[in-house]
C-alpha cells in the first residue's frame, strides 16, 4: 500500500480469484472503504457474518477483526476498495466512525446519486496513476466522497431512537471540545464537566460509538497532531511533546511508540525519506 493511500477496482475476474482463495480472519493497520456498484460481499466483521448486496458502502475501521468473501451478482462484480492511514484525513475519520460504528455494511439506493460515488473514485484513481500523485488533491476528493456517502446513508438509514440521537450528539460535541483542547494536559473529568455529565457516562458513550475510552480518543488526536508536526515542521521532539501537553520528552516518546510502533525520530526519518 502507498504510505498514506491506495485505491484499486475489483472486477468479476478478480472477484472470482478472491472467492477461490479467501483471506483468513484478520485485522488491518489501516482504514478500508469499499464502494460496491455490482456484486455481493459475505462479510465477517464485529464477530458477526452477513451477506450484503450492491449498491453498498462498507467501512472497516483500523483494528477491526474481519474477513470479506466476494460473490458475483448476475455474473457481474464491480467495486472500489480504498485503503488509507487514519492520519491521511485527520479528524475527518471521526465522521466515518460515527456513521458506521454499529453497522459496517450499508446498502444504499441505486441511481445517479449513488453512481456519483463511483465517478469520484474514478477521478481519485486517475490522480493516483500519475507519476507523482498530488495527495492533497486526493485528500480533498476523499473528504468530498465522505460527504456524499453520508448524504446517501441518510436516505436509507432508519430513524435514530431518542437515546441514540442524544448520545451521538453528545459524542459530536465532545469531539468539538476536544479539537479546541487536546493540546492541553486535561483528563476525562474536564470534558465530562463541559458536557454536564459524569466521566462514567461519557466513557460509556465513547465506548459504544468508537470502542475506545475517552483517554484513548484524546491520545489518538494528540498522535495525529504529533505526526503532522513531525512531518511538516523542524520543531524538536521535546518542543512537539510540550506543545501537546507532555512535560517530559521520554514520556511523549514512549506514548508515541506505543501508539504508532515507531519512535518520533523514526517516524520523522521515514517521512523525510518518503518526501526525498
């Protein structure tokens, strides 16, 4: 996979090859989005198996246990598969987590509106075929694709229960407060107080929607910002850590390596080599 982003199209021939030799149940260290125009997926995710038929959108978050087996639909199969690092689109990834947290596969309405999704995927693919793809263009097109997916999803998704709606609104408000405060060394209690609720209830909502605790989400946001600063600035590791609320360089480095598998220095060197 490209360091940050990869896209490919699966036709009937490739779908039959995948079906003949299906993957074992596994987890990805990247996000995966599937846009299906034709065909079926036998999808094992969240420890449940189901068969979903195109037109469909499937989102498999990083770290989810899953397996996909492709199936032809009237001898046809046509799906786009997009794989990308969470950091490639920063905070926008939360939109997908929010939309698909309890339903990885979603069948959508067919027609011109859905067909736009495939058109955008085709434009993204054309850019990625260039000798030197402009990833900023790809990033903006990917964000536009998410907006269109959300628009299509709302046409077919059943109405939320009052409780679910309140929890989703609370989670969105938490993300807004987090965006303004993640650089500060603040704990769960700060965010819970801002939302006029207990720390326990806020953690329950975050676990339901993202399968992460409040602290894990805060650390994820800090890590995203740390990677951006390491890749795009000449600030020292100590300066970046201090900017993100870590008073000790060693503690920041340990947290960074635990979350990303690399030390800050290793990540920065990798980015320099990639750019070079």
